[in-house]
């Protein structure tokens, strides 16, 4: 209320007064029936799981946007509620696993004995999976991850986890950044991999979802039987049936000493952060649709239209998928006629750049002539060293391939400390200002060189692949 909002006494009063209704869970049909015709509804509608809801929204002529259908494109990332909540849920899944796991995540060496790190297998390397990988690695666990999408390998390894793969080569890339349903042969190889891993790992976190259908079974009963007593399974797909055959949504099941956590409210267990992220996503979406009097449902908007379920009393089908525009055809240049004479360059009409270079060179020669004629001998010696040092430093930097400048910038900057030569030449037998400044230049340049190489080595280690295997 301090921010200017008003509180409705009853849900009916809110629905009947609002032009735009923002909700987290899908509204009940009886709840949505209280809305005025033409109201805009923003919510996680999930029409596949709530088939009775779209006809009610259609009859009321509501403009209903399903937040889970916001396209996963770069422009819409700030409006993507699923990614925000998956990030929180992946982190929270590791926290829940750590709370129930009867051991350390990181390796421990104590007077009572040594303990190896917990071995964590994460199935699915989407937003939730990557968040779980990062959280488990930060706790010191040995992390392995599997995903049917080959593009996930680089992301997994960049977080320090080992990427597992099966021998069968098959693309798992689906629409919208999700994985697609794989062939029978691939699934059999996948199950064999999971059985082998189950005998080795302590914790398994599953995140696999296929939009619009039940979550695929990735941990059948025989795979769970391979787990050691005390192991933990966190099924993040529990709300859609679960990836584990023994999972019960909203409950913790214990089987042969293995706990199977089927919480469906992982993001809600971080309510403060989840509310802030969700609100920010909705603010960006409403801003996209227009603020104040400019607010409208634009059927041509490539973010709004894919999420629109009903509008103007019509039940809208998913928009057709836009195919990428074909690359423009480049016509080959026409060959010159056989009797055509080759064109000659106008070498007698130099360009402005050529004139500038010539005049600049003449000026440099003139300056050097004046210095050589009238400048003191000591000044000429120092000036020559300065020019040579600058030239060598410039050549060293510009000889490095531009593509390497980002990781090697500290090296090129350090090597440019070739000016250290000038400082060494200033150090003579007499203790004067020139000798002191020369010694100081040598010290600073040496620190620059050694520090540059040290920083570069640390940077390059970040780009090295993890040599450890997955088993």
C-alpha cells in the first residue's frame, strides 16, 4: 500500500475491477469466470494439464497469456519466468539433497580418517541442471552431468563438471531449447549408462522435461536398486509425473535406504527471491506490451503472440514457426569481354592518405635533422633509446593476432615493458636523478612483466577442459 497499491476485500472484487490480472498458478474456471470481458490475464496457464480452462477464458473474451510459453529467444530472456524459476529450483535441489545426505559434499581429511567428495549425477543440463551443477561444485562435490543435446557439453564442462555421453550419436535438440523424445536404441543406451552411474554416485538430480507431455522415466526401479543405501534422488520433474519411477509428487519416498525427494515447490522454498524474480519478469513483459494507456495485446509481437492462448473470444492456435530467411544469392561478377583492355590504376594521382604519409615523413626527417644539429649529445642518446623502445613495444603488441588479445592482453601489456631497457641504460656509476628514475623504471617494469604473466596463466586455466573422466 505504501507503493500506491490498493487491497481488494475479496477475490471477486479484484477480478471484477482489474483490467490486467497477474497470477502465478492457473486460475480455477470458477475463479476466472468472475473477470470482466476483455480482461488481460498473465499466468502460468498450462492448458495441456488444465484442458477445461481455455474454453472458459474464450467464453469470457479474455486475452490470456501463458507465461510458460514465452519464447526462449535472446530478446525475451528478461521475461522468461520458467528460466528464472528453474534457476532457483536447480540451486534449491542441491540444498535439499545436502540436507538429507548423511555425508560431506567436499573431500575431508581429518584425524579420524579421510572422506572422498560426494559424487553427484545431474541428468539434464538446461537452466535448472546448470544451476544444480554450479551449486554442487561450489559445495565441493564431484559432479557429472548428462544431456541428450550435444550443445550442452561446453556449458557443463565450463562449470567444472564431467559430461557423460552414450556411444549412439543422435541429436536431442528440440524446439524452444528443450530436448526432444529420443529413439528406442538411444534410450536403451541411456539406461545402461544410468545403471552404471547409479552404482558409483551418491546423489542423482533429474531435471528432464518435454513440453506438453508427461516427464520421461529416466530412473526406473532397477536403476534405483543400483544405488547404495543412504543415496539421494531429487526429482525436479515431480510435478509432471517425475523422472523416477518411484517418485511421488510432493513427498519423500524411501526405497531400500534411498530417499527419493519429489518436492514440487522447490522455487517456492526460496519465496523472497522467487517473488522478486517473478515480479521482475512480469514488469518486463508488461513494459513490452506498453505502459499505461499504450498497453495492448499486439498479435504481431514475436514475444506476446506465442504465449497468447485466447484473445477476443477466439482460441488461438500456436503461431506457425518462422523459418530463417534464405541467404541472399550473390551473383558472380560478369567476366570482362575478351577484347577488353585491363584498366590501369591512376598511379600519377595519389590519394589523400598517400599525401599525408609523405608530408608526415618529411616533417619527421626535418625534426631529426634539427635535433641532430642543435640538440646536446646526451639528449640524442636518450631520445634514440626512447624511440627504439616505443617502436619495439608497438611491434610486439600489433604482431599478436587480434583474436588473442582478450586472454593475452596482460601478456602484451607486460611485454610492452620493453621500455625497461631504457631504464637500465640510465643506471650508471653516478647517483643522480637520472639513475634513480632509471632504477625505479626497472622495478616497475619488472613487476608489470611478472604480474602480467601470472594473471595470464590464471586466465588461461579457466579455458582448459576438465581432464577428469565421468566414471
